[in-house]
């Protein structure tokens, strides 16, 4: 199948592109490179087009005639979404609308959408399943939820077959070292810890009085390789979809910030200096997925469930990337 991957020069999109090519699919990457990386576009042709460029989108669909779309493109920084909500409503919501309209005009009826656990807001139960109320607490989560609802509406009205995948905390890197995680600024915990350790700087831990085992936040960390595999399985499930279905993606196991720090110390073989700071507003105590629906309906099972192996894959990439 030929698949158009929006945001395919980014972290998760590029890993998924590689996974799909290895599985025998063709990919075309669409990315404006505002936050993606040219070096990550090595598994299919790149079309440097913004989703807000309707004419550019039309040209890409006409030229490449994709059979399906995987939609990763968008802005993802919670803090930035609070300070600059206009960017998020424009790029996440309006950009997704332009994409859906291009798909409709060119009769492309298969879509996998990259969503987020941020659509759930503050957790109301220990394990979050797909029936949890969606009450996002920041513009990032609100725009992702708005896109989800738009996709459901298009699926009902226009015969769109869609799968929505709600990630918890994406982490890790390509074990073969071809791809990795590079953000400006970096906000994900594992690369932040590894970068601080590499530079012999103390790691910042925000809050130590949460209602958890050791007082630090607990999160569900899912390896990017498992995310890529879930996208392929979701694509293969589309013929079985009536219209649109949503699935959580997480390993169902939470780790505290201090447990991640300790895993980093074991991988590096040395202690990492810690610096405790005040809580960040809006950080819940714990966010852990219940992903039984993806396992039963998509046949998906996370493979990367060992935290140290995940940290090691990220460390290998950081050492390689920073030495180039």
C-alpha cells in the first residue's frame, strides 16, 4: 500500500515510516520541516509542504495518489500551547481540516490519526481506558480532541475509515541507530535526563509530594517501536472498521520519575545528580493506560516493556547524534 505520512520527518512519524517500508509498504513523507529533520527522511520521497497550503496538498495527492494517510503532523508542546494557543488551533485543527478535505476530494478513505492521552485531562481512575471522559486541560489536548471529533464526523458523513491512536508517553529510539529523538526544546523526560547526565548537569525533578510511591509523578512509557507497530496493525485493521475507532497505546505499567532516574543510572553505570524543583501546574499524579482494546482488536502487544532497554536505546542514539 502507498501511504502518505504527514509529519514523517518527526520523531514518531520517521520511525513509523521505516517500520512500514520494512513491512513492504511504500511511503511518501509530507512535512514542512519546521520541527522535523531532513536526515530523518530516508525511507521515502519528501514533499516539503505545509498542511495549511491547500494547493500544495492537492499537488501531492494528485502526483502520488496515496491509498491511505497517517497523520502525525502537528504541534505538541503543552506549555507553548498555553502561551500561544493560536499556533495550535491553526496548525493542529485547521491543518487537519485541510488534510481531511484533500483526502475527501481525492477519494482517499483510510486514515490513522496520531492523538494523545492529553485528551483525557486529569485522570479519574488508576488505569485510563477509552471510555474515560475526555476533558483536556490545555490547548494542545483541546485541539487534538477537536480533530478527533472532526474525524468521527467525517467518518459518519463521507465513508472515511479511520483509527485514532491515543499515545501515552512516547520514548526510546530506533535500536539500529538510524533514527532518534531530537526536539527543540527537548521536553520528554528520558532524553532530558540523558542529556543532563551527558553534560554532567543535575537533572531537574518537578515536585516530590505527589500521591505516589516515592512522591514523584508516575507515567506510562511506550517505546516508539511499539507505536510504529501499532500504526501498521491499525492500518491493516481498517477493512474491519465500520467507520472510526479509538485506541489507547501504553504498556499498562507506570514508572515514577525517580524510577526512570534510577534506570538511567543503571544504564550509565554512575549516579546522576538530582535537583528538586517546584511542581509544574497541571501535572497529574499518575497517567497509566489500559490498552486491552488495542490488544484484543488490533492484535497489538507492546514488546519494549523493559525500562532499562528503552533507556539504553535512547542513550545509544544521544551518543551517536551528539558525536556527529
